């Protein structure tokens, strides 16, 4: 491969890294072609970009971007595939779901909103990580809860108060 081709590939990877906040590096060693195709289809359906990369190209692409990925460098060994997503937990969910059929893929490292998670033992934590939309929904639900309680108390209290007044007036 000529230097121009390598530079072009590195620039493509750097552009991908710059456009996503959530990056997973997974090890797909031992995966059959059928399993690989199934994983690619699953990633495509869930709007996750999956790309096989050479570690040296990935490292050089990471060095070209403005973000500091230096904590991820030690994990860049062996076969690597990057999974890029808009939501932080989506690739972890795919890996977890895919592992129900097979022990592959293994998580090497994840970079989610400026935080680095190293090792396959982090997959459960990342799986349960809430996305931005889920957190906003939780906050809205919490903010609406007190208002509902006040309205409910006023409505039920109004009925009780009317009952008490009626009983007193009958006496």
C-alpha cells in the first residue's frame, strides 16, 4: 500500500472519529463470516457505524483529531473494529445482545463523551448507561411528579371537604 493510500484511509478514520462522540473498539477475533455479516446488519439497523481498522491507522487518526484519545492507545492490539454511535449505550447493547449467541465480540475500550472505559468487564456498566434522551425523559418525569401529586391531593381533598360540609349541614 502506498503512502497516499494510507494517508487517505487515516484521514477517513479521523473524519469518522471527529463526527461521533461515542467510540467503541471491539475485538472480533474468531468471528465467522456469517457472524460478521449478522453483526454488520444489526449495527446498520440500529444506526451504528462498524468499521474494521488497522490499529496503527486508528492510532494515527486519533492523533490527528482535537480530542485526547491517549488513554485508549494501550488497548489497540490485535484485531480491532470501531463502532461509532450517537448514543453512548447503543454499541454496548449490540455487543451484549450478540453475545447471547456467541462469546464474540469482546470490548477493548470505549470512549463515551470524554470518558474512557477500558476492558471487557466494563460492558455491563456501559449497557446500563442511560442515553441523553432517556435522562431527559427521567428528569421531565421527576419534574411532573410533584405537580401531579398536588393536583391529585387537591382533587381528592375537595371531595372529602365537600363530604364533611354536607355531613355537618345535615346535623
